[in-house]
C-alpha cells in the first residue's frame, strides 16, 4: 500500500506516523479473521495507545489507516486461501 495515495493520507504526515496503525490493522486481521473491523476497534485503540510513540496521529486520525490495512490483509489472505483451495481441489481431482 502506498500510503501517500491512500484515502486516509493527510499532507505533512510521514509513513512513521501511520506505521503503528497499519501494523495493528494487519496483525488484528490475522489474529481475528472471523471478525469485522468494528469488533476489534476498542482493543486496537488500547493497543495503539501503547505503541504509537513517534506518531503524531491520535487514534481518531489513525483508525482509518488501521482499517485500510485490515481490509487489505483480509483481501490478500482471502485470495491466498482461494488459490490454495483451488490447487488442492485440482490435485485431488488428478
């Protein structure tokens, strides 16, 4: 994801400002694949407060980056899972 072209990007911010939120979004999706983003927001907000040092963004400002990372991680993992299942089915049929 090129953060400067993302909908959440604000002029003057650096990748380092978004990095904690992006990290949280990705890891939360991996840890909670069956949930929706809104289900984990309270936990992410609390975790963000613990790891956001160096970021100039409040959670309210960073939450959009976390959600975008969550969505991207879900899309990628879903595509990988579908490819794996397709290959498995192909091998079983052979």
